[in-house]
C-alpha cells in the first residue's frame, strides 16, 4: 500500500497502520480548517501543529509549545482553539480519572490508551479484539452507542524497571483481616 505524502501514519501497539489527521504543509492545515468551516488563524494552526507533534499533551503543555512558536498568545486563546478543534472533530480530548485533559489528533478510529501511574506517560493501544467489541455493552439501556473510552492503567517499562513491583508494596502494607489477626501475649492490647 502506497502512503500518501500529505498524511501522517502511526503504527499502533499491535502493528496496524492508521492514518491520522492530514498533515503536510501549512496550506494543507489551512484547507483542513476551512473544510471544517473554521477561519484560519495563526493560533489554531499553531495549536493543531503542537498537538500533532506531541500527542497526549495537556492544554498547559500545548500552551507552552504554541507560545514558543508564535510568541504572545493568551492561555484562553489556546483553550478556545483546543475546544473548537475538538468540537469540529479535528482533535480528540481524553481525560483520564484524576488527570488533566489531554489532546491528540488520532481521530475517527476506535482506540484506547495506556497510562503510566508513575510518570503519567500515555500511549495509544488499538481495540483488543475485533473491530469495536467495546461498543457492544451487556445492557445498552436502549442507547445508540457510538464511542467507548477505555483507559488501561499500569506502569510503563521504564518506571517498572526503576521501581519495585507495586504488588510487593501492596502486600507489605496490606492490613490483616480479623481472621488473620492473632493475639501475641507479649504485645500490649488496647
């Protein structure tokens, strides 16, 4: 299969080639914004480029990148650009529990995310089985389901290698159940 030069392709964790939002020259980004009914602004273009080059970044991270690229821009302008680009389907917003929202340009496919509990690194992972098994709920309550957000949590290889196994730590700090407790005659009772 020949890859079009105006597209960025990503290789998923299981080796599947997936196209993401068209990238290439600034003209391509201009046309992309116009196709989605948006005015072309330096702020929107810079935010789009920042997310494309650093997927899974927070709004604050994107703000820093955009400020370096175009200079003076308000944080609110970055948030507004992220909001409109997400509303138009050019970006995807992911918000793992207890974490700030993150943004990516891989849209239009069914994929999930892995998040490291230690360093917060996030990576894409394709659906585990079939095309969209997570969209088949055991009880859909008559909803028309079109998206499912699955986030896997754990430790990335680097953090796992650098720290002891979390299951060992949990075992050491786990409280004894009443059945496991025995009275030691040498220990004072309260």
